[in-house]
């Protein structure tokens, strides 16, 4: 057993938050400051290199002016005292010029014991690199630098000087610290400004959307949980609008589920009485079977099958309300017989609607007989009611059923010559309580039919629609087959 007194390891997410802020605003502030600081740091090397180049050029110009002293001095001779003053004023130790390929010393001070490193400032030379100032700053003390540049005030090929880099190193270090201070200040200020702008235009709206989502999850019926669209035309505005529509759809779905739950409770209460009534009807049908009336004998089998289906449906009501439709029990059956049974229950002949079967009488499909019967009855009844409610209709109603064989499925198409499905209903055609195009319709028939088809491993879709009628496509797994020919029994004389 683990020791209860032992300290628990913090979760990975909590350990991360020690070094990384968890809030979006805090992360945004840190990132904006870091990115602004990174941009400033990237600009430091070229700025420092430009400063070093200008510093050295200033020394070159001072050395060049000092080199003019012998030319204007009497007898072209400069005293040691004046030479020392000129070198000290220029900040150099040795000055030389090159004229016509001949290099001559103008002023020569103490010769260095070690060879100086060379910096060539002429345009054709490589010049200073971006990291040359850092080599100067972090290099050893007491080094000397030899600088070569083009002259400005005299005719010569180049002018050069040698000097200690101590003063250059001190000037570069001072300039580097100033740059770092400026970059830190600008980065912080820019980060704060960017943070305020992004927090105002992005983070705050996202926080408002998140808060509305949390409130809606806690209590969907809370009016304060609704996000109020700001009318923005960017992604934030679209997210607000979509969230508002999603909340409205979810509220409608929850209300529909509540109504379905209430309906389920009502059905559960009447289910027992309904089963008793159907049982009484079955007893009455058994008594009718004793009669010798030919019309009763002809209609009785269909009545018994209808009562059996009704009893089974009543028994499955509670199961359907709790979970979903019962699993189908597929078997091979003649499609023509199933179509005739469904057409009889949908009262097509009684209402003057003609049924056309585009299939062979021996064609068989694999399906649960009761569930296939319910699917076809729903499709036939909807088509008949759509034909009956069509205003100004003159031609006879017609429903056509055809079968198409595919390698892995049987496709049953049910077409009618009614008015078609209204456009306002097509998007929610298979949704419960939403897919009815008639004011008196509940919108459950097609929803149940599609659920039964999906339970078989197939589907029910609207294949085509228009003012000349609609076509539904029922796809059932398993290719259709042909039933064996029925043998005729020989009558005895």
C-alpha cells in the first residue's frame, strides 16, 4: 500500500505552469515581449558593426589630418613634441600612407611587439563582419589594431594607422549597454502595446465566448449563457454567430428531447391498456376464423398479421423509447409480397393511387420482414398523402417500386408523381418532429424508416426530387436473389 503521507507528484500540466503561464492573456504578454525583444536583439549586431566602422573612420580622418602636418611644416620637419601631440590627439600610434605603390611612414611611435589584427575599411574589401565588434569586446586586453582605409583629404592609394583597441573596446561596450537598454525598453513598451491591442480585439472576445460556452454547459436554459453577436465580420464575429446558432439548435434539440421524454412516459402509461385491447382484438379474430364466410376467410389472414405486428410494435415501444429500435432479424423474403402487404396497409387502392411494380415476382431480398414492412408502409403512406394534398391535381396518383441489383446490395426505389418535397423540409427530412411537409404531420415516419434501414446496415435517402415527384432509395445489404419456382400440386379426380 502506498504511503499516504508521501507527497504527491504534481501532474504534468501543473508542473508546466510553474514555468509557463496558463492564462491566454499572460501567455500573450510573455510572447509579445519575447518576440519584440528577439527583434531588437537581431538588430544589435549590425548596429554595433556600423558604430565600430564609424568610430574607426573617425580615427582614420584624424590620422589623415595629422599626416598633413609634415607637408605644411617648415622644412617638412615636425618636432617630436608636436608629433606626440598629433598622435595623442588622433588616438593612434603609427600613421602610414601609400602613394604610387610606395608605402611610407608619416608618424612612427612605439613599434608593437605583436602583430596587430587588420581591419580593412575600403569599399572593395570584405569590411567588418556582424560579429567583429563582439570579437573586439571579448578579446584579450592590450591588443593593437591596424586599420586601412581610403583617404579623403589627400591624394593617396590608402592610409593606415595602428592603435591600441582599448579605447575602441570601451566605446563598443558602452554602446552595447546603451543598445541593450534601448532594446529592453522598446521591447517592453511594444510588447505592452501589442498585448493591449490583441487583448482588446482578440482575447477579450474569446474569453466572452468561452464564458458563454461554460455557462451554457452548466445550464442550457440560462438566458445569460447566450453569447450576443458583436456584428464583427472577422473570424471572431463568425465564431460568435456560429456559437449563437449552435446554442439555439441545442436548445431546440433539448426541448425536443424533453417532449419525447414526456411522450415516452405517456406511451408507457397507455402501453399496458393498448396491449390488452390488441389481445382482445386477437381473440375476436380467432372467433371470426370459425365463420365460414368466404370474404371473412379472405381478409382474416391480413387482419391477423396486422394484429401481430401491432402487438409486437406495442411491446417494442418501451425498448425503443429507452434505447433504439430492436436489432433486425433478416431473412430472405419475396419483395413483391412485401410490397403488396405494405400497399394494402397504406390503403393505396382504396384512395385511388395506382401501384406499379418494376420487379419480378420471384425477386427476393434479405431483410427483417416486420421492419421492411414498416419502411415500405411509411414511404407509401407519405407518397399517398402528398398526392392527396396536392392542389389542382387532375391526373391519377401513381407510386412505382423498382429493384436494382448491385454486387453487394439490393436497391429499392420508391417513386411517386406527387408535388415533391418542399425545399424548406429537405434539410431536416429525416429528423424526428422536423421533417414533415404537412401541417398535420408529426415528422416521425421517415425518421423511423431511416433508422430501421440503418439498423440493417443500409440507408434510406432522397434520390431525386422535383415538381413531378420524389424518389426515395432504400439500400439493403446483400444482393437480391431469385426464388425457386413453385410446384403446382396435381388435383385428384
